[in-house]
């Protein structure tokens, strides 16, 4: 089940889209809802993708919202595979335990789920196209963007393993949740939530309907508010990881970012949900360590750049397509990664 409103992109060939149910998390019988977009010939035959992207969605979000976006990726020769996270999207909504699992997940569990998705994607690519032939990149939006940056900066004793990280050739984040615009200071919010969870582990938090601050497309914002898969009434345990972990990535744990791994950060300057300034700070810190990172800021864009109105959504998407095209060439030719750079799009 999904909302009726979909943002469409101009495409010549949207490729082939499939869905499936798959048990990603060991020890949990409840399956995850997976979505895939494959590049294809004009007759619908699958063709070898230039690269495969593992997508990690945001809070109160799910993969099928991005169908139009990822048709654009497939049109340009890229495969996208994503999963509705445990406690979100169809994975949650179609579960027989729907009432007791909405957002019932934590950062360590989410990292394990992401690792399982990367391994599954690698195995299927190798079987279809040959071992290591198609490179894998990760893409995360909002909460998913924070998770992707955390995926590569966590302590070695925490998931994911280094072997799984080595399967990924690069990372992309869209408006990452590294910090949010708080109604109350983070210095107060995080300790309060931590204390509350120690007393009431299954504490729920009704955050209210999604706001008009997601996109300047008001029709999309209203559709999100009416979409049952986009409910924000979740367990507090899923919020503590990004609230406390995001700032640590920016100010401390960025030093663990793999030296060989390129990163693309895209963020709108008008974002009233997650802080664009934190994305820029992460860029500056990684740049100082000689990592290959590109920061693209979009003047006045709101939180969901892929869903901004008119041509603006295409400007946002092209930043990812252009970066991927460049990375595929670097990967194929064995060239050094380009130096860090920042771009401003008006």
C-alpha cells in the first residue's frame, strides 16, 4: 500500500521495476519489502548496469515514494535497490505486528540491515554479471543519509564489518540527518530522551503530521500527510541514534571515513528539517583529511530535493547522475579520485 501522489521525471526508458519480500535481518521472521529499478533495453530485457545503488530511505519514509526518481536513474543506466526499513513503509504496514513495531529499531540494527542489503546486492550482481563487474554505491536520504555516513565511520567493533564496507565503491547522501532544527536545544533533548528510554524502553512519541517544510511542492506535502505509510507516530528508540550520533560523525568520527571512499553530499540551503550547515561542516572536515568529497548546495531548496517543484528536482537529481558518471569512469580507468570540491546551485 502506498500513497497516490508520485513525482514523475522525464525519462526515455524507465527500465524494469520489481518488488519482493525478503528476510534481511537474522533472527527476525518478519520479511522486509524490497524495491528494485533495473536499466533495460527498449524491449524490456535487462542490461548490465553501469553501477548499482543501494538506497536507504529517511524517517517516516519508504522506497516506493521514489519510483519516479529511480526511473530516472535506470534511464541513465543505473540499478537502484532499496528496502523499507524495519518499522517503516510496507515492511511495517503489512506486518501482522503493525501496532507494536512502528519505528521499533535502533542504529546498530539498521546498520546490520544495510549490511545485509549490500551483501545481497553484491551476490546477485556477481551471479548475473560476473564477480565484481558492477560496482556498488550507497545513497541515503535524511535519516538514511545519517545512517550511510555512520555506516562508514562507526567503531570497528560495531556493525558493519570491514569486509562489507569494502564492497562499496562510493557513497551519496541527500539532506542527511546529521543534526535537525530542534524545537528545544539538543543538549536538553538527547539527555531527556536517553533518561526516558531507560525508564520506559517502549516509549512512543506522536510527532504530529509531516509539515510543509519537506518540499516547496505543497501538493506533495499534503499527500504525505494523508499517506498511511508516512506516519510519524513511532518509538523513541529509533530517534536516539540519529539525534546523538549525527553530530559525533561531523565533529569526531569523520576521521574514520575510509581514505579510498568518495562521498557526495547534496543539501538545500532552505532545509528547515535537517541542518545544511552540518553537511557543509562535514565536507570541510573531510576535506582537511584529503578525502575525496563533493558538497553541492542548492539555493533555497527544502528538505526533499528530489521532490522539489518543476526543473529544480532535475537540478538536484543531475548532481547525483553527473557524480555517478564521473565515478564510473574513475572506477573503470583506475584513475585517482578527484580532489574535494564544493558547488553552489542557484
